[in-house]
C-alpha cells in the first residue's frame, strides 16, 4: 500500500469537466488521494483504497466533490462597496459613486475588503481569483495569508488613483511586484491597464511591452458597453477590439473581460489571435450593459471563462450562481436550450479557467494536479435527488451548500467553519469601516 497524507471521499466525485459530456468524468462513491498538496489518484473509492492508505480519511457521506472554482475576474476589495450605488449605468456608477468612494481607500482598507471577499469566495467553493484593483501588493499579501490563489494586477489609469499619481507609476509597481512574487506557489502578478478609454495609447503600449518583457499576462476590460464602443470609434476610428489589435495587444496572453459589444469581425479577430475572454453575466445584466454573445465565443473556439466582477456591481461573489446565469442566459436570449451546457458552464470556472491562466494543474482532480477542492453537501431538499452531479452544481447548488474547501491539500474551510480567517473579528471591522463611509 502507498502512504498518502489524506484521502477525501464523497458520495459523488467530479474529476474533470469539459465542453462535452464525454470530456466530463465523474463517479459515485469517489475519492481523491493527496500527498504533499498534490493529487496522486482519483476515482471510485474501492480502487483508491486498494492502492492508497492515509491516517486521515475525510469522508463526507453526502458530499459532492468538485475541483476548486476559479473566479476569473473580480475587484476583491470592492466588497466594501457592496450596495453603495445600485441600478445605474456603468459610466455614472463609476464616475459619480465608485471613483469618489475609492478616493478614501488605504492599504489597510483594501486588506480588509480583500479578506471579506476571500471569506465570501471560500464559502462559495472558490479557491482562486483574478483581481484587478488598487494597492494590489496588499491584496497579494492578504490572499497568500488566507491561503487562496490569486492573479493580481495593479489598476493602470491615465489619471491619478488612490495608490499612484499616474499610470506609469502603477506600471513600475507592477514590475516590482512581478519580481517580488515570482515563483510564489499562490500569487501570480498580471499587467492590468483598466480599459482602452481610461488608458492612453502610450500606457497601453507600455503595458504590452512589460508583458512581453516579463511574460506576465495582460488583463483589461474590453468592449463592455455601447458607450465604450462609440467612444473608441470616435477617438481612433475603429472598434475597441480592432484598436487593441492595432496596438499588438490581442494574443494568447490577454485576458479580455466582459466583451459585450462585439460584431462577428471582432470575434473572428479574437479567435484568430487566441485571446481569452472572461464572461461576467450578472454584473453586465445589473449595469444594463447587455448580454455577451458567449455562445459565439465558444463556437469560434475562443477560450471562455467566468468571473463575478466586483461585489459592488454584482452584488455577490458566488460563482455557483454565476454558472447558473451563464448557462441560462444564452438559452433565453437565443431561444435555444442547447446553448452553453452545464458541462461548459462548470468548465468555465474550473478546467477552462485554469487553462486560460496557463495552469493546467488546476481546475481538475487528476494525478499531478494541485489538490484544490470544494465539497458540496447534497443532503438538502433542493439538491435531492441527484441524477447528474454537473447539472446539480450548475442549476441547483448555492454558495451556502459548500461544506469544505482546500487549496494545495490544506483546508481553508471545514464543516462550514473558516480556518484561516477570524470571521467574527473580520465582520466587526467591516462594520466599523461601513460606519465611517456612512
């Protein structure tokens, strides 16, 4: 018998997800054998137990074990602004409410908001997230202490931010962070020009040069609204997608967020260049930005992943709910129930998300992959009976159904209790900050 550190066993195990039922593998009474934070084997418990033994067997009799979810776009510390300004168009929401509120941000407040976001995401089965915001070195420090994975990038703007006097300083900070966090097992640094309309051509070109020089991915909001589309056409005589292509930014190192207002030519260019798209359906709906043609992205072969956006525009960070919206919206818009299957929606937050970030050892529970795991408790009225676990995750499960979460084989939540966050103390501090804003 081979000795491992831990065996996680459940009623159902989802090992991998993909675009088709054939690419999705699951079994009943499944288990994952873990050693040194890495999956050694996964499959039916009878097979695992015949080869591996562990002093610790974590058995959830009604547990649905899935790969840890990856939130491919958020602004974590904006959890502090949840509900501050609702039911407004994006431009008004940003310029009249969010930017003024952000002027009072400090590294301490960003750390508080990030920890609040981490607590919420862990409770919803999320083990990693892509973050674009302010004071991102603080975001990295907080997230690594909590034990989650994060891809972090300092927001780059033409105008001053609460963190830096200009975009060039923000890019210098990005380069410093790339060096500081290089090789870290949880933190990866990205280059994050905010949008094509809040960054000059010079800043966008500098962002591209930094990406080429360091190998870091670029993350940017792109083609989010009709206003953005018309504004970029007015300034540059082409669509936002064509503009970034003209600057050499469209490639497989670009994570383009939102992509709501695109024509077929834009989609073809993005497919040809290998761009990765992050779909944020609930934020786009709430801000009235529209519905991204995600079904066209998938059909064109564009790697499409899922994000919640920030809690100030969603207003939660629950990827389980986001998957439900991502699968159902195209069906209703196009009157076609076969568009965006449950398997595809789950893959957007697991294997596809991992691949888009260049981490093929995440988003699946197969030998050699990191042991990032979430366990959903099926023993609840809205989750019985369970014919298909993938369908159950996407269409029926909620954030509160998650029982256990681990990253690198380390429990961050066990039996719904957060282990790396003092939740009561955190919530007291959040309320103190809330009273300050009021």
